[in-house]
């Protein structure tokens, strides 16, 4: 799932995220801080996330997001087990 702070520009000074999980959960997830994303993709994400019965528009948006690379500026963080 995704959590959106805002689709509008946000002042990044003094902006913090607190996320808590178990070690088992942390080893199977990653967090992406997406600092920018083209408006077209934000609209596709909004279409795919609409509630209610699946429509052709919703299915097409989900297919595009599943198959295409989403151009974005961001940072990805994750935890891996020590291989030793």
C-alpha cells in the first residue's frame, strides 16, 4: 500500500516519518520516499485506487502501473539479513 502525505508540493524541512514494525515485517518490506512524480502517474494512481466495483478505467490504470516504470525522484530504504 501507499501513504500519501500530499499530492501537492510539501516543505521538506522538519518533515519526519515514524514507522514501527517487527523484525520479521521489516525484512519483507521497504519504504520509498517519492519526492516527485509526474502528474500523469499521480492521476493513474488515483484511478487505480478508487473504491467500488472495478471499471475498465480502473483496470487499465492498474495494468499500466503494474507493467511500466514510474519515473520518480526518491529514496528507497530496506533492511536485509546479514548473509554471514
